[in-house]
């Protein structure tokens, strides 16, 4: 029975190893596809997308000092960094050529890369303009930020809103133009209705009449009414709030905040999600910062890593060869216990590789170093466990002493790992996450699997 249990565990480890390193292939249409998730590799190992942004020609022709130009370039660079951070991009680098303002952005190649590149130069200019003359009444520099919200009524219909916050200068300007302009949609609707009614009334009064006196009287009255309406229109002109030259309905004005409607009220989930996405995009672009200088995408190219797949394969083969030698030495020194511990170690590697993939841990060069460290720690753990088991001949006591000795020595490493996990530097974060999952797995796996193997060997 003991041999059957050992054989069962060994076969399970072999199967798990085949899945982890070989994969599970299922036919999809006309090809075989591996359903086991791949590694998330960093830019140094896999590949990257390089985007170059250049200042638009019209902006180069503006007469501003070189110092002001450089300040604008730095502002745009910071704004792009904020956009990428808000979008969830982590593994990227951004550099600025201070001479001509060219910005170079390096991004990992993945499903989100095209979206990130789009938002590098995306514009979301918010302005308030005169509807007829198109004069700018409040420009983008008077916009402080934006956030979105939505309401749902009793019938389940949603209305998405964008709340636009003005600067102090923008608020003062808003108070000034509201004396002359109608901005609220309710006011604009009223003015348009009056204008339509006036046009219809004037048209009717201009038709043929029955007598000259009536015509004279009507003409005088019409002239008086027209003068009054013209005066009314002059005292309250129409202003529109536009985002990228698209006008939006203003539903509320409160101090320095202007609330606009995004889309229409609807219960259709697809439309609601689209409106929320649109509102979220506006808020993200506004809150990321200003773009005082207009940029355009000059180049967008794919670059391969300097580390080739062949080099990685050679490195992996060399590491496995060294590992195999060490495990053979264990088998020779510790006999059956060494053989069982070596089989268990192979299972550890298989599970560790799957954990790193399904925990979405990015593997950078620093992450590869962390993997090697974890392998060495686990080798040391197994060696000490086998040594103490051989001397004490008491498995449980040997396990306790081994855990105590190993993890007390690892306290500085554990602290460094936790600090690395919390850092925003992607390469260091990769090192920390690889170490974290490795240390956790060493503790759990050896207690569950290695201990069970050695316990079955002892129970003869």
C-alpha cells in the first residue's frame, strides 16, 4: 500500500510536470493550440513597441523662448506619464530630447499596447465658445479637472454625467459670460423656442391683409415686436460647451462646476457602458494634466529584445544540467530519501512555473535572478531536511528544525522581498513578486508533498 501511494504521487508529479513544461494542446479550427497560459515577459526579455512623438510644425513656429518651450516639453512628458499610469501601464520608459522636444516611449508588446499608444497623443480639449461667432469664451487652460457619475431612475434608465471643474480664473470668467450668454440647455431651449415662435409670427403678419389701415397697424406692431425680440436675443446669446469640437448639453452650473450630459438616458446596457467609457476617458485625459504643446505620432515600431530565445534556451539547459547533477548527488548520498526528495523537487518546479504564470507575475531579468535564488533556497531546504532526517531519524522533529533554521536566516530576504513587491519600479517589483510566491511555495509545498514522501518512506 505504501508503494502504491508513493507511485501515485510520483505519477501525479510527472503529469503535472508534463502539463507545466509541455502544455496541453487542443485543436482549435485547423491548428493545435496550447491552453496552458504563457509567461508575462518583460521588455528586456520579450520585445517592445517604441513610439516616437514629435512636436507639430505649427507649434514649432510659435514665437516663444527656448526656456518656455522646454518647460512645455517637460509638462507634456509628465502628462503622458500620468496617462500611462492611469491606464494601468507599468513596464514602460519615457525619455525627452530637450533640443527638439521629441518624446520616446518604450512599451511592452501585449494586448493593451495599441490602446496605450493611442492615448499618448489623444486630445480632449474642453472649451466654452460663442455658438454663432465661434469665439472662445473659456479655454482649456481654465479647466481644472473632470469626473464622471451616473444616475438611474425608477424604470432602470441610466443617464451619464461629466462634472467639469474650473480654475479660479475660469470661475470668474464663467460668472462674467453668464450675464451675456445662455449656457444651460433649458435656457438655450427657451431661446430657440422664442426664436421659432417669432419667425412664425412674423411670417404670418407679413401676408396679405384686408385693408391698408390694418396693414399699417400690423406693420407698426410687428416692427415693435421685432425690435423687442432682437433686443432680447442680443442680451442673451447662446454659448456651447464643446469637447473636441462636439457640443454637449449643460444640465447644471454650480459655482465652479459645470455638469454636462454624456449621451442620452437609456436602459440599454451596451449604450450605458459606451457612455461610461466615454465619460471615463474624458476624466482621465483631463486629470492626467495639460498638453501645452501639440504632439503627433511620428513612428510606431516593433523592436526585438537583445536577449534572443536561443540565448534563453541555452541558459535554461545549462541551469537544468547543474540542477540535475545536484539532484543526482542527493540520490547518491541519501539513497531512497534523496530519490523521493528529488522527485518532489521536480514537482516544486512545475507548480512554481504555473503559479508565476497564473498569478500574472511579470518576468524581467531581475525576475529570472529571483527564480534562481528560489531554486537555490529550496535545494538548501531539501539538503538540510535530508541531513537532519538521516541524523535524527525523526521526520517531524527534523521538519521543525529545518523550517526554523532556514526561515530565521531568510528574515532579511523576506523584508527585502516585501519592499520590492510594493515598489513602483517594474523590474524590482518583478523580483519581489517572484521571490514572494517562491518563498510561500517553499513553505507550503515541502510541508505537504516532500514531508508526505519522506513519511511514506519511513513507514515501512
